[in-house]
């Protein structure tokens, strides 16, 4: 009887551990080249995705779980908050690398990712400290700021892309700053369910900033 009780307790403890630490991708070699880069200490995932529409310029969609881009119409703002410290070190003089992890639909599963078109995108940056919110529309976007000078001319599934590689310049004791930008396209459709850096069961999907 005592052995049976111990066995039951052990099984219960095992399931508790599984719930506390959900499984992540076992073999990252199946992910696009570079997918290991946005994983680990110093990685920042977006805290919000906010779409807007050129054809409905005064419609506010608010925060959504799935980013959407459609040819010449829907864009999605990506909001990230860069901390002023990473692992006890100031972010001020570090480099912030913005990446876009873009696996195939199968590699992204169980998260959603759909793609159609030649893969021409633009990424428009906003001023540091400003991002999308529940009031954002095409006619009411965040304050304009610098955009990445050399974004990839084409992005297609099966790759991880570097969008920008710039000084972080986050002031000490600021509590961190929001950085954001809008992903748009004139010829391509995209929907992606943003993951955290561990991929949440599949390959990482979406935008990440690596502070290094």
C-alpha cells in the first residue's frame, strides 16, 4: 500500500512539473537558419500587435493575437519594450538587433502562420516611447521616427531575417522604453501568431529584439 501511494505521489509530481514547464521544441535544427539567435537571455518579445487599415482609415482594431498584412491595405504595428537592464547590465551602450523569425506553416505549428505572395514588405519605425494602442488607426498612428535603413528586400517562409541592428540607447533608470514599427506590403498577405522566443512548441514566430 505504501509503495502504491508513493507511486501515485510521484506521478502527480511529474504532471505538476510538466504543467509548470511546458514542452518546447526538441530539435531546433528543423527550424530556419538563425532561429537559435532570438533564443536566450536578452531576448525581448512583443507585448502587443495592433493592426490598422488604409481602406478604413479611422477604424481602431486594438490589440490582437494574430498579426495581419494584406496587399496595399492592412498593416500591423509591433510593440516591444526594451528594458534598461539585462542580466544586471545597462542596456544604454548595448546593441539591439530586431529579427523576424519566419518559419514555414508546418514549422510554426501549433501556432498559426499563413503566407501568400512574393514577400515584399516595408517596416516603418516610430519614435522611441510611442507604440500602438486601442486608439490607433491609419490616420492616428504613433509619432513617426527612424525606420531601419536596410531592411531585407524580400522575406519568405523558411528563414530568420535581421531587420535592424542599432544601438539600444535606453536611458538608465527609465524602466525601459517602447519601440515599435509597422509591417506592411503592397503585394503580399501574411498572418502570424506571435510566439515567445522558445517557440511555444514549434519554431519561434514573429518579431524579437536581442539585446547584446
